C-alpha cells in the first residue's frame, strides 16, 4: 500500500494541517516507508507463534502489600474548612 500525494494532502486537510508542496512530498515518503514496513511485517509467517505481553521472558517483582504510613485522616479532617460524615465539602462549581 502506498499513498498518493493527493491522499496525503487530503489527510492533512482533514487534520487541519497546512502542508507546503515540499512538506507533502516528504510526508508522503515517510508514510509510504511506514506502510512498507507494515507490509513486510504482515508477510512474516507467524503460524504457531504464541502472542506475548513482553518481548523478554521476565517476571515482575512484587513487594509485600503492607501499610507504610499511619492513618492521619482525623488530623486532615480537623484542618479542612468543611467536613461532614468523614467527607470533605467543597463549593459547587458545576451548575
């Protein structure tokens, strides 16, 4: 697949991007290069290849889920301008 210069200009117009003739030609070359790479990748036979979530076979290191800070909710609620039933009250901003 390759794009014509007119298709590049159409995409630029739809995206509201102003392109000079030189920019359009450069963009066309870059996009056609990208499409060429995609065609090469699609041509590779991947039958029997299992999909992977990561290119390397590594395990994620996990840490213990432990509380590392004390509960300071009451202290924060005391200095808040307005609270009710443990919730912070804020001015209404959307009508």
